[in-house]
């Protein structure tokens, strides 16, 4: 059951394009890259951090926009590398977590090595079929449209942290 896996999570790892965004990359006339992020995902990341669960981004493509958004969301680290497995192994050591304590959300073939290893593998419905087949959970919401927030709520509720995390917003 998904909640049993979510109870063990100590670290959330995210891909970017197709997960934190809808997967579109827009270049302006000056060669700058533009991406559109979901505010509900952003608040979810803030809540996750406040609950004591860290997050990391592992993306294949370097981007100033991603670094800026990661900073806003209080992401602990951003890694850019096509060899996501190599980076993942470093992340496990750095954050002192085991595979079963990691949730990863990915959508593309480059994400398969992590999807096959983590304790909670998640794909948005816009992910490629090979990723969705191996994922433990496919979100209701699409990447860039609240998929990350959906997973964060599952993790926090499974760990009994949701009510305490949002109590400051309930008046």
C-alpha cells in the first residue's frame, strides 16, 4: 500500500521537466530559458521542509531558473547530470538515507534507474509508459499541475504530520 511506503520517507527527490513543470521549455529572443511552476507544489515543498523532510532536485539539464525556484522552495540541493544514478548514490550518502527512505518523482526514461531503486517511486500521468509501469504510484494530477503537492500530502498524512504542519493556517 502506498501509505506504508510513504511512512518511511525522509527525503524527496524530484525531476524537473514534466514533474515540477508541464514539460515545456520556452526560449526567449535573448536565449534565456523560461519555465512555469505550480504555486501549490511550491507551498507543498515549503510544508514538507517545515515538517523536517528534506528535498533534492536531480535534473539532466542545468538551468538558472531551476536553481532560483529550488531556492524559493527551500530545496536542500540541486544536481544537474544525465547520469542520475551516479548522483543518486552521492545523495544517499550525503543525506544518510537508505533507498526505502527515499521518494522519487520522475517522468522520463532517464529517471528509470531511480524509479527502480527508491522506496516510493512516483510518476505523474504525463510520464512515459515505461516509467508509469514501474512506479508504485501514478498521481491524479499532472506534472506542473500539482503532482508534487499531491505526493507531499500523501507523505505528510501517512506520517501523521499533516495536521501539525497546517495548523498555523487554520484560524
